[in-house]
C-alpha cells in the first residue's frame, strides 16, 4: 500500500511541481490515518457478526432479532448523518471526526454488557447515531484536499479500509472469540466488544493532534504547495454549475438517483459485512478462528479490485461503466452464493469472493459521480443525504437475510433478493449516470 500512496500523486496533465509535491504529501499524511480510523469504525460496526456466533445463544436472541439489531444501526445513521456533515462544514473535520470516533468506541465497549434484546437494539441504535457522519465526513474532507481528477484514486485508497477491515477484523475477532471466553468471568463475545472498542477512543483523541482541517492549516505543506491545492480546488468549484446550497441539492433529481443507486451498492456491502461469518458457518466450518481466517479471503480480493478499479477509472476518465460493471459482478456473486451455500465450502466461498470483488470495486468510482454535481454546502449536505439514504440498505439487507434464515433455515432467499437490488443499481448507473466525466 505504501507504493499506492506514492502513485496517488502522479500528475494529471498540467499539474505544477508544487501541486505534485503537495498531493504526494497530503496522500501520505492523510490517507493512512483515515484508513486506520475507518478500519476501527468498520470493525466496531460489524463485529456483532462474529459476536453472533455465541451471543445469540447466551442472550436467547432469534436470527430475526439479530438481523433487526444489526440493521437498526442504519436507521439512526440515517437520521443523524446529514446534520453531522453540515456541522462538519461549519466547525471543521478535526473536531467532528474526533467526536464521532470517541463516542462510537465507548458505545462499542458498552455492548459487552447487553443483557436483553431491548438493550441490544438500543445500543445498536446509539452506535449508528454516534458514527453517523463519519464516512460522508471523510468523503467531504477529501474534497478539501484533492480535485475531481484525482478523487477516484484517492477514494479507492481510503476505501481500501472496507476491505482491510475485513482482512484483519476477521482473524482478530476469531482469535478473541477462540481464546478470551471465561477470562474475568466474561464471555468471548463480551471481550470482543471491549477489546475492539477501547482503541477507537484512543484514536479519537489522536485525531485532534494529527488532522488539519484545510491545506492552508497544514504545517507540513509549504505556502506554495498549499496555494497550489487551493487553486486546483477553486477551479473545480468554478466548473460545478449547480448552486452551492443544500436546498439546490434537494431539488436536483440526480442527487436522489445517486441515493437510490447507493442503496443498491450498500445492500451488498452490508450483506458481506454482517453475514460472511454465518455464511461460512453454513458451509460446515465451525471453529471461530478458522471462520475468521476464511472471512478475510473475500476482502483481500476486494481490496485489490477496489484499488485497481479506482485507479483505472482515473486513468481512463470513465466512471459510469466502471461502477455499473462492478455492481453487476456483485449481483452475480451474491446470487451464486445463495445457490451454492449448501453445496460445499469451496464453491460458496469462491462465489462470496466474487461478490466482494464487485461490491468493493463499485465504491470508489461511485463517489466521483455525485461529487461532479455539487460544491460547498450543497456537497456537504448531498453527500450525507446520499450516504444516509443509501445506508438504509444496511438495515434492510441484514433484516431480510435474518428473516430468511429464521423462516427457511438458510440465508439463500435473502441473498437472492439482495442480488436483485444490486443488479438494479447497476442498471440505473448504466442507464442514467451519463453526466459524469473527468476533464483531462
């Protein structure tokens, strides 16, 4: 990944030496920190999927109750995300990201002490409330540092955090679940929440010291480098025709189209995030550590696909097909997983890996599409709106699969439904997202 950070600043036609140096510094300074923060956020959001392996029996929760609790996170996420991003635009990224990270870490640790179904729902809801605004906040924050022609590549580097979290999160969770049960009279799932919540609190404190809000505030950029970035961003803002107001964004049908498309993409992402351990368990694997190790495989493949797709999209200047084809691959992989889940571990895992490749590859390119429409307050509100509506799929998809598992004993029918949703997103991108092009 270090080489990827170096490659992220390769000059597009006309870049000055000062701009090239500035983007190299910004990528090397900001992206690793933001990746690390999102890895923590993702692990704390989805570790309930590993806790589920023993928590359900301890708390006597049904599969449907788990699906509802896993998904209710996204309802509060939806409610609080737009206000969080609008606040970020006013008070800055550093304060906003620090507040979010500290609070979600405390909430994650508190999950260890859940005793009832109601409190499971309450803490999942408050986790979504506290984390709301983090992902769209980072997407918005990166627009303060990198112009449009560089964003698919930069988004891809940041969004490798989705995949890296799956790569490292699974084995770590599996190790904790395998070794910590009974320590200090706590169950393994309780230790999982505690040991994965505390690092987020510490990381939130570190954000205050590490992340500047804007290029002009970065002590590690020269004045000439900061001015070069500001000039490129000003040129981008001039090229965006839509009014810079949130009201204008709400009136733009393309913003709502992007929200619908993102709903489809996130439905697949939520599925692999919350159900990969259970899907692997359905193939006959029972050891938590082995489940964790196997769960890393789809995310390793997804990491490679995500970085490649984002870089290739920037290099060719094409967005629509890069996003639509990735979503089609995701739909095919999810459908195949549903068909193969009962036939053996290897084939189902291959299908799940194909799904992860498509799902993760779609993300970095997708976010360049709405960013081409808006600037300023409009961008802050629209990015949060798109993300919040899209993330309602994070409620719908796990709940559908939970109902499927409760009624039929298998996640198969739920996976078919999510595959159709993903396929619909691909069709919408292909048919309607024709306004987006990178000027080279």
